[in-house]
């Protein structure tokens, strides 16, 4: 079915009629959304079928991107943009007196991820389809995504996010591919005539995994790949045997497990908690994926699995799916009679592991007790992997007990999932150059020594289709009018804009777009929060998960010190600024929640103090999510990327802001380092300790924040404000933050993320920014320069590197 405006219009009108028995004039916006989504889905379906038909017929190699999280954002707008029918759809709707944006906003934002890692997976899928690379995203169909955040009295309150409430228009349920997943029970070894053992899992409980497929539409081509999310169902609604025997509890137990398994996404990002349900989720989707691809392979290529790795690559998005190493071994050995050594070679050739954090709290280590009880056969395989790995180490290093204990996959009563992933993969990558270097020289030093060839870097990227094309249509048009539309598929084209940084006319237009985007955001805050912000003020934005290492505290301390200055010198000539924060905190992370309260208390104080004449304002944007990011990022003048150096593996928000012409204030951390390089240090304001200084300081442990306190009256002012009743009548409310900064709290070091240590340097960089902003021409030049230099940070570039160097995957053009 080819697209024509006329056909589209008729189909849309007819869908409104059949789906909701309404005329277009009388239909609600929800009904209109549904009809529009169905209409678009029809166009997608043709390409989708053709894509898979081609993959099947030609037996191409496919990558499975295994991830616990896919933070896709809304489907409709993205599909329309990628099919290049945005203008036509908008026109048809306006002919029918329908405002496209109102309809688009009806769609619930599928928040099946926490933050950077989940959004990266979504950007990767977009790039894979656009570059015509055969791929599946494989994950879990959580019924509840990341919680919806409300701010009540300055505190975060979490509400369930029932994203499926109004149906699931984009998901296609595939009963025919259901897989049985086995938990628990015992393993019986049976000696076979040839002397080998066969291992049989018995008395287990079964859960059925049923996939839902979602289309991933490539830009301006016919490729539609699949995001396959597995949902859990009880094998039999009732276990009749138990029921008849009077064991009601057991009879419904399966049902309960099935219900809870895919119920909710774990919302604690970068914090490992060792919860049984989480391990169940991991094995559930990994086992379903592997069983499915092995059986599909056999159907296509026969029962000989010796070339399996030539047809499937498995990319492990962090350690969460690293159980895949053992599950693939199990399927090859137990279910297909392969010998260990051959299975091991194939497994290593299939698997590749991406590390996304060096935060030790995030390291997954499962207790043997739990792991072996839930996955008895998988545990045996992990033990065997560990035994062979340790033997290899002994061969190499002799009986160096410390070395072996430090590196073992199973030690201290735990299974270390990162080590399992490294040992069972042919590739281990970090997500920015600095991050990979830190992995090699610190966290994974021992493994780098043993497997130097496995380690490589893949600097993250973002899709320009969503983060410029869709999020910032006005800037997209300006760019396309100036240098053509090649940037949609090749972001390095933006380099051509650099010469326009000198062109006053162009810069003026560029800043006009920014100004319009700022007005739109100001309207949003007026409508949703009733707050007035000045579109002419500097929009300074920090949006990301709330975490101490990301240092939202540093930002709000700077605001507090500015406020203190304005109180002392009311006439102080500063450029008006609006500080915008957006962040969800893990529900159980009390320090992070207190920081949210602090930001809101500062906002309350500053926004209502007439004596400072509105020179600074603070806004907490509630419920930060993909769709809100699409509104916020295009409106930013200043992008805050201020993590403690060495702690942020890459960051991807930093790239989105840069692409949209914001100027960064940041540390030399994660991908900021590479951004500064691309920019030639123009239009980026770097401050603070370097990664090696942080690491050295951590080792020395001689830093005393009281020295900073005694030296700086600004710091004293801010610290006092935390406990002197200015922010809250309860003077003890923020005592914990005060103590964490100055004295250490609950066993952690004083100022462990060096907020006070970097404070002065940060304030200096903020002053530089203000001075630069006063020079409108210089500022515009820097903004344009940022967009022009952001080409490297397309996820297309990242995916090409993965495909060429790790997956050995070639594009397959889909002909219609
Ligand atoms: C860990 C856990 C532990 C158990 C509970 C749920 C949960 C969820 C996520 C994680 C790992 C989070 C790691 C992560 O998101 N890292 C981020 O990855 C981005 C993409 O590579 C990168 O840009 C960010 O710098 C990095 O923090």
C-alpha cells in the first residue's frame, strides 16, 4: 500500500467510523488518536511483513539486542516522521479541523526503562532500522513502566504508570511463538550409553512466555525491524491436579507468579538489590529469546547448530541479560546434544557485553543460594564455566589465590554477572572513550590483562530523527533549508553549518527558533504549574535521573549562592536565569528524594521573594520522561552535565542538548570529553576535577571539605542556609545533606562526590557563561557551533561501529 494523501484521508475517516462509531467532527481526541494510529499502522504493516519475509528468504545474520529496558517514547509521531509523511498527515488533519499535536499528546509514553541505558536501546533500534540492519530488540512487556512522578509539598510521590490502560495499538501478540520457561525443581543426571550425562530438570514450575511484537520503522526506507517484548502467562489457568487434591495455594501459585513476573519495571537504576523477582525477569526473557532463535534457526537451517553464530549475534545491554551465556550453553548441550567445547566456542562467538556503569552499587552479584534454587541447571553450568576459567587462570598465574578469588565468576557465596558476561563473550565494550579507559585500567584491569583483544570502545550516540527531526521541527526546517536534508541519514552533514556560525542572518534565525521553543516551554510551565518564567532569561537545564554522582546538588548550591548574593546586593546586575530541573529518584533512595525536596524548597523561596525582582527562578519539571525531554531540550540555552569526573559512563542527554544548540557546562567526564574535542573547546565550559584527579583523591583519602568551608564564604553561606531555617521551619530537614557534605554520613566519606571541592570552579564557569551570554552574537555563534559539531554523536555512527566490529552484520535492503 503506497501512501497518498487521498487514500490516507479516506482510511482515517473510515477508521474513526468503524472503531468508535463516530463522525470525525464528534469524535473525542482519544478516538481520533486511535483511528490515526490504526491508519498509520496499516502502512507500517506492509513494510514489516516484507522485511521479515526478506530476512527469512535470504537467511541473513540477525542481531538480538537483549535489554531489560527499552525507553521508546511515543510510537505514533516517530512512525510518521520516519515514513516521511509528517507534512501530509498534518495537512489532512488540518483539513479536517484537527490539531495534530493535540492528537499526538493522547498517546501514553511507554516508559519501559529507567534512564540512559533504556533510552540508548531505543535510539539503537531506530538506527538499526534506518541503516537496514537486521535486528530484534528483545525485552520484557512490563505492565507498569517507570512510575509517574508527582510533586506534593515539594516531595516526590510515585504513582503507578499503567501505560496499557487504553489498549496496546502497536503491539501484536504472537501466541504461535510462545515458549515454556522453567524455574526451580531439581536436576537428575542420567548416564547415557556413550558414557555422557544427560541433565534433566524435574519438578519445576512452568511459566509461558508469549511475545508481543512492536514495529521499529526505519527512516525513508522499507525496513521495519521488531521490538519483541515477552509477557508471562500461567501454563494452565489452574493446576487441576493440585486443585483436586485440595492444595488451593499451589493451584493458583503459578498464576500468581505469572502475574507478578512482568508486572513492573524495577525503578532503582544503578542500584542492585538482589531481588528474586528481578532474577526471574532476567532469566524469563533471556530464555524465551534464546529458545525461540534456536528453534527458528533449526527450522531454517536444519538441526546442525555448529554455524549458529554465523546467523545470530547477541548484544548484552549491561549485565542484566548476561545469564544468556549460560542459557545458550544449556540449550546447545542439554537440548541439542552438543559437546561442551563446541558449545562454548559458539556461545563466545555469539555474545558480546556492554558495560554501562562503574558505580559499584550497580554491580549485579546473585547469592548462590537464590540462584541455584531458582535456576538449578543454569547454576551447574555457571559452576562449570567458573571451574574451567579458574583452571585457565591457574595455568597462567600459578596458584595465586588472591588473583583467582578476585577474578572468579563464583566466589564469596555469589555469582558475579559482569565476570560471567566477560568470560562468555568475544567483546566487552565501554560507552565512551574515557569510560573504556577506566574499565581497562581500573575496574576490569585483571580481565583486560587476560583478554586484551576483547576490550573495545563504542561511544554512545542518539538518533537525530527523534531528537532533532521530531523534537525540534522548526530547527530541522531551518537546517534543511540551509544545507539540505542529508543530515537525517548522515549527521556529519551538520558540519556544513559551521560556516554559518559566522553568518549573522543565519544566527538570527537560529536564535529565533530557540526563542520560540523557549516560549513554548514557558507556556507549558504556565499551564501545568501556574508559574511565570521569562523567555528572555537564560534557560539553564539539568534533566536526568537523580543521583548523587550526577550532582544536582552542585547546581542547586550555585543557585543558593546566587540568591544569597542578590540578598546582599539587591542591585546586582546579573542576566536573568531560569534554572530548570527534571529528575526521578528511585523510590527507596532517600538521599535523592531529599535533594528533590531541597530543589523545591529553594524554588519556593526564590520564586516568591520579590526583593530579587525575578532575576532568578527555579522550576522543577514534574515527571521527566521522553515526551517531556522533547519539549525541554530544544528550549535549552545551557545544558548541565556536571557529574563527578569518572562516574558518568557516557551520558546521552549531553548529546541531545548539543544537537539542539545548547551550550554545555560540564566536567571532563563520559562523552563530554569527546564533545569538547569535537567542539575544539569552543562553546563548552569545562570545570572541576579531572577523572584521574578524582581517582587519585579517592585512593589517597586526604581531602577534608572543612578546608573548603573555612576558605569560602560562599560555601559557608550555602551550608548555613541548609540548617538555619531559611528554607524550612524545620531546621533539621536538610541536616543530612549538610552532614553528608561536611562530616560524612552513615559510613560514607564527607563530600564523597566532591561537590564542595568543585564548587568554586563551577561558579567561575557559570560566570563565564553569563558574560558570554551578554554578547548575543558570540552566544549565537557558539550555539550554532554546537549543532554543527554534533555529527559524531549520532547513534548511526555508533551502530555502524557495533555492526562492523562486533556483530559482523551487513545491511539488507528491503525491496517493495
Ligand atoms: C542497574 C539496575 C540495578 C538493579 C535495579 C534496576 C537497574 C536498572 C539499571 C541499572 C544500570 C544502569 C546503568 C545505566 O543506566 N548506565 C547509563 O548508561 C547510559 C547509556 O550507556 C550512559 O549514557 C550513562 O552514563 C550511564 O549512567
